[in-house]
């Protein structure tokens, strides 16, 4: 064998059972008092003290609990509109709820916050463009239309510019939209939440007091799975769920008046029974709702007498997203004050 081969063989022999020198732990015998024999006990003591320090640190962290909720300055009540699934009409619902709250009582000041950083919809639906002005305190002034103060990431970027950010930057943006906006004095702030149950939902729920959450879903099974998760998330963070809105519940042919349940029948009602929650209303799949939001003239403002949402429900519940002022005044049951349930469910001011 060459020199290199011998060295390899010797190294291999040391790795075999019984090969090479005895392990350090076996050296010295029972009565050995050498420093080598004392080393393991010193190492054990060091390890033990390290574990104790780790346990103390963990206890200190756990004792802090969840972040302390701090109200948004000037805002009395916060209502979040959420859904587990995207594309179910959550932003349309949020916009019309905000407008309806204002229409129901002109003495109330209402704001609308778009918390969807990646896909802001509020600027288009509320027909708003431009950058917010800054106050002397370096706070952003909301843009206003139809009497609603609005703030959105869409006001801070170009309309077609994508937001390609990681979670920490998104959380920083949400924090700024919550804390660095001069909302003035608001009776209600409606927050349009992004889809899902991730960082934004958790941060908003844990950092500000929320009066209640409205969950929006279509009757489709795939959407209901995520709506269920959304409701459970709010329960886990101790946010009251006011109820569910069944959106796109039925399509009525404008010519023959035949009704088709494109996304299924009463799926949200069944989910509400499972969760022990109320159905706040049914909203049909109606072209007027889509067209008015796309044009920046939501149906509560542009078509207050539209039959697009003529779904009479008991006055003890919020009859639908747009029922506050959109249903014809045929009876006391269908008057704009049909939102009394939403007000009753909010925490006392």
C-alpha cells in the first residue's frame, strides 16, 4: 500500500468497534480524578444552567401574552368585512355597507379602509384617484367621496403597479394605514380585509379593538370551506362574528324571470346553522351591482330604489349588503333602517 492508502486504513480502523483508542468517556477507570474525567460533569452543569436560562426566557415571553390592543385615534367602532376566499364579492359588500351605514344616519361619520395590500379595489369602486395629502403631524389625509373617508394602498402606487413584497413589508404597510392616517372623528370604520387567514388578518385582529366581523361567501362548496376557516379564525382571536352574507345567491333572467342558482343553493345558510350564526342577508348575482361598482357609483348611491337586492328578511337582521337604502319603501319591514341588527350587535360606544 502507498502512504495515502495506509493513512486511510488507519482512519477507518479507528471508526470500527474496538479499533483505535478507547473513547474518552471510558478512560481512567472508576477512581480517576484527572481533569479529563472531571470534564463531563462540568459540561452537564453548563448544559443544565443553559436549559434553565432558556426556560426563564420562554416564561418571560409567554407572560407578555398577545399584543395589547390600541384603538385607532378618533374611531369609535371598527367593523371588518372578510372572507376566506377571494372573488366572492367581499369588497363590493364592504363598500356598500359603508355607504349604507352613512345613508342610514346622516349624522354618523363613516370611513372605509382597504387592507388588501396586493389587490386594492376601493379606489376604483369609490371613484377615487390621487395621493393623500400630509398633515403637519405627517399623517395621511383620507380621500373622500360620497361622504366616506377612504384610505387604500391603491392611492400610494400606480394603478397597474404590482406590489411585490414579502410579509414584513406588507405588515409595515398595514400598520401605517391603521396608525398614520388622520381619520378625524369616525363613528364607524369599515375595513375591507384581504382574502385568507394570514398575517394581515391576525395583525389587525390583535392590534385594534374590533366591534364585529361580517363574513361574505358564495354558496359554492369551495368558497364555504374557506369561509368556515375565516369565521373560526375570528373566534380564536376573540372577535365577534356578526353573521354571514350569502352573495351571488341566485341569478334571475331579466327576460323570462327564471331563477338559476349558479353557485348552489343555501350553502351559506347551512354553514350559518353549523356555526350557530345569523344570515345577514342574500345578495343576488345581478348585473346592476357589478356595473355600478365598476363605474365607481355603488348601487346604494346610484340606484337607491333598485330591485337588485329585493330580498325581504326579518327586520331583526341586516337584510342584505345593500338593503339599507336600496330596497323600495313598500313597508316598514323594508325601510332603510333594516340595518338595526348591525348597530345592535356593535359594542356600546
